[in-house]
C-alpha cells in the first residue's frame, strides 16, 4: 500500500476537512441538484451575481449565500469581484456522468445505511440494509427497494460494466460459442449484448427470482425471448442446481459480492456447467490494477458498501488475492486482460483435465 508523506499542518487541515466531509458532500450535491451550478454555467463569462442565481433557481438569497460559501471552500466555484464562475471541479460535478452516477449512488443508496458501518464491522452483517428492508442481503431486497434507490443502484452498476461489454464481446466470441451461461445475469444487459452481437447464440441467465423477472421483461421487450432461458438459483444454496452444456460461463461484477470461501465454492460448482472444451470468463474490478488513484479510492469505498449494505462479508479484491481463489477452485487462468472500459480485468479460465459435463 502506498503512503504519501505530508506535513503536520497538511495533516491537521485534511483531518478537519475529513471531519466535515459528509456536510460538504451534501452541499456539493445541492449545488448541482438545485440548479445553482447550471445557472452559473448558463450565465457565461464573466460570471453571474448571487442575485441572478437566486432569481434563476428560485432559491432564497440565504440559501444561495450559504451554498456559495461552501462552494468557495470546496473549490467548486470562484468569486471574482462578486461575479461567480465555475471552477474545473464545478464543471465536472455539473457535466460529468460518472461523477453524477457516483453522487446519486452515495446519496440515495449508501448515505443512511453507512450510519450502521460501525455495527456491521462488529457483527459481520449488512446492518445498514434495515434502512430499506428486512432481507439478509441487498440482492434479495433489490426488486423491492424504493424506486429512487433502485434507479441509483442500477445506474451505478450499469455505468461501469456496460463500458466494458463491447471490448469483452471480442474475447468471449472468438471461439464462436453457441450457448452462454450468464451467472448473476441481473437485469439481462450482458445477455442482450450477446444476443445482439450474434444471431446464433443462446443465453441462459442464472439469478434470483426478482432479478430474473426484470431481465425477462427487458429481453421480451427487445424481442429475444425465444433465445433465452431463465434459470432460478441461489449460488449460496448447495441444493440449487445450475444449467449444463455451456460453451461459456460468464460472470461480470458478480464474484465480488461474495466472501473468499464462497467464491471458491462458486467457481468449483460452475465448472460443471461448461462443456469439456468450454471457457469460464470472469470480469472484475481489482483495486491494484487501476490506472488512476481516484478509481482505487472509489473501489476502496465500494468495499465498505458491501460491509454495511450488500452482504457484510465481501469486498473489491486485489488481483493477487483473487487469482489465488481461482487457483484453489481448480481452474486454470489462461489469459488476464486489463483495462477493459478503463477499469475492468477480464479473466479467461479453463478446466484442466475436465470430465465431460454434456448431457448425452
């Protein structure tokens, strides 16, 4: 783990900023959501006055005043002779989709549940989930979460995975698979990508009932229902059966939802789902393979989301730790391709000396 040396005064300053950072986050969000940043951008150069911002947003002079003060402290806006302009940071909060997806996820999904982080660290359970549901994991609760929470959860999940799918398709389809088993298929986005990419491929989606219902609706609307099978299974239930005869087993941003022992068990079980020459593809985000420090920080905080909300015992893994789990499951790692979509690593695995799993 890297360590950056800072002075005593810098450390003291950062510690105070950290103490008040939750309030700063809420203020930055309000600057965006209440239209303050948009009114500043629309005003153009050389800037706009506080009175003009109040008139354009419908906020009181008081509300605009306190938001601009914190905006100045956070370097979101600058004040030049009482004319307010956006900084580069303010521009990205207003215009960058990734930033907005992350803000919505943090606010709508994580903020209140995060109050229960301390409790979760002690119990090993996602204590923050009780804010929304009485289920034991967020995945069981997903289909019943409040709409805004659902929307922000899916937007966060889809933003990162979807940017990697086009590149992943080239790797997965190089062997012309005819049957892909999508484990943890969620809303069916990957399945749709495959169906649109190749007219001859069939897909079996494996997931919990709530997610399968969402996936079935989307695939029906896209007109591909005749090429998709929906297989209900709980991978933590040893009695759950898995489909057979897959040329490919695909898992995207799925295994990070489980503990190390659970991952080994899942990887061992799914080996029975592929043909003798089949491949298992795993697409994950690894904290130690990120190009940018902000990406690593985002993954580190996402690990805590798993702690207080998702399931209480999983995390975003380091690649070396994850590779050991792959090896312990008996799989052979053939190829690891980094930076798909800018963040993901794609692992292509095979089964050494496989027994035949096809139905004769």
